[in-house]
């Protein structure tokens, strides 16, 4: 069976781009973070969308072995985000699939999120910009988009350095997911 990689990249791109908007539409307000929707009625769609995108990243066959390794690690980190929920003030002490302490789960969740976004940015900047042959005008334009998207994902973390405001993490995640989605849609 042959997997259509263009369709796969488009699906991953759209899932990333729309995740935060889908979550907001389902719960009716902007949460403190996309991951905080684990504790709302949007838990199942959040888990399905992120889990599906993570599975697709693992299944994605890159041009080189390093592509496969990095995207598999990215997908595993995405599953980690799902399996280990972030801590919210009113959450139970034991959370997640493995019913572990919420602060331990939160630490694993944050490490997985950092790895997830970091590898996506690396992929966009360094792997999507590779070329086998002559770099055409179209490839140069796409490379510019990939680099802007990768830098945008990294730069979105600067929002966390601002004084705290309610949707700070959600905004950072939304911007990073938007750039991630655009990068994958451009690759498609």
C-alpha cells in the first residue's frame, strides 16, 4: 500500500493550524492553554486531534533517515502531551492515563511540549529547506516560508517571558501551531 505523503502533510498541517480554534469553538471560551482543555468537554477532540497528528508524524516517511528519526521523536512527544496532562489549579492530585501526581505529569507534559515544538521548528528550518539539486525560484520562496515558520515557532515562546496574562500560554501555543501548520501545508 502506498501512502500519499502530500495528503499526509496537508492533514498534519490543517490539524495543527485548526487545533486551537476547534478547542475554543467546543468549550466556548479561550482557555489558559490548549492543553488545559484536557479538563473540559473538549478533552476527547483535543486528544484525538493531537494523537492523530502525532501518529501521522510517526508514519511520515521523510527523504532521509534523519527525517524519520526527528518526526518519530516529534510524534512521540505529541503522544506524551496527550498522556501526561498539564496541571491546572482545580485538577485532581492524580491525573492522566497513568494516574500520576499532577506536578510530575505537568513536568513531563512541559518537556514533551518543548521537544514537540522544538523539533517541529528544527524540521522546518533545517530539513524542509534541504534540496537534492538546483534550488529553483519556487524552492527559494518555500525555503523562506519554512525558515519564517521555524523562527515563528521558536519566537512564539517569547510570549512566555511577558508578564503573566490569562491566555498567555494559549496564545503562544496557537501561534506556534499556526506556523507549524503553514510549514506543513507549504511542504505539501
